[in-house]
C-alpha cells in the first residue's frame, strides 16, 4: 500500500497567502505559528471513522469538514506514534489547526510530542489537556516532561500537589518511577529508592506495570550500593514478565510480507495515543 497519499482536498497551506487566516498571536501552539509546515499526507484507507466512540463524540462540536479533517489526522497519529513519532506529531498538529480547543486533540498533540522527545511541546499541551478535561491520567508524563526540560524539582512539586488526587494504581506507579528519576537527577539517590517503595511494589504479585517498577527499583538500589537486593528484584522482573506474558515472554508480532494487495498490516489506532498510557484499564494483577 502506498503510504501518505495526499488527499484531493486542499488544506489552508495550499491557498494563496492573502486567503489564509492570520495566526492568533496569543495562541502559543506550534500549529498556530506563521511558519508551520504543510499538513502531512493521509493514507488512502483512512476515513476518520476508525476513532473510538468517545473520541468521535468529542468531535461532534466541529462542522463536518473540520470533523473529518481532524478525525483523519488523529487516526494517522495513532498509527504512527510507535513507528514514526515525529510524523505522528505532525499529524496531531494538523488536527490541532482545526480542533485545537478539543481535549482529545490537545491530548494527542501532547502524547505524540512526548513520544517524539519534544518535552516542551508535550508539557504545554498536556497541561492544557488536564486543565480543560480535569483528567489527571497523564500527570506522570507531565512530570517526566518537567524532568526533560531540566526541572526535576518542579516534577517533585507536581507529584506532591496530586498526592491527594484519586489516581489509578498504574498511574501512581508510573508517577513513583518518574519521581525516583527526578531525585536521581538531583543526586539524591537514597530518596530515589524511597520514592519507589510504594504499596504496589509487591514481590509476590505482578501488575501490568510491575516489571517497570521492579526494574526502576533495582536500578535505584544499585546506585546506593545495595547490589544483592538489586539482583533479587531483577530476577523477580523476569518472573513477573513470564507471569504477565510481557517483555521477553511477549508473543512477537509476525508480519507476513507478500505481494497480495488484499493483505494489510493492522497498525495502532488513535486510542493507542489518547487512552491511559499507564495501563489503568488493567487494575488487577496476577499472582506470581
């Protein structure tokens, strides 16, 4: 399949400069900048109807033309975030040009920017998403972005601010991992260990996030010279991955490349971008 075939419909970048709306100088989104690039091309098979029900519901506030435009670019962002994060970000920014007031669009821009390593952009967009949606799901990502822009102290302050906010088990674990990293950034390696000693650091029970939590804990223990304990937790990481069918024990994706045009590879959809990246949908763990 030929990827990134341009749609026949022209976007605003195809119009003469005098016909384009002037950017709002108070709108600091990159999508609003005067020198923004052309919108990336959309795959031929994308209709925009691939969005999940909640995403589609949010887009109903747009007119039909803008709704289709935004939906298609969100689908492309979802397809590409794990394959080409930078191109996924360009699609999310394109969606933002016509749907930038929607929470789902700001979320998509923030998560694709984070995947692409653009922490300043991700920070701005995910903060906006949290403000307009009231959703704290991505607090760990926001905190990690603060680390990414050289502000580990602010990451720790954010974690303290949300201490009494009801977060999912997975979100709390991810936030603990980020806080541990922030303490390590500051050279406080003992606090990096303590930050990970949360109730969900359970040696006998594995949750979807447990291998990451175990590994972070083992790393932190090694930094303070507790090598035997670190080795024990690394061994338990392998046990957890086996129990969960994750990591080295995950079933590999097998791609069959042939010349049959009827066959196509199923790629991630937009819900892979805009749902809980901390696996909050799987609150229960498996006994080891």
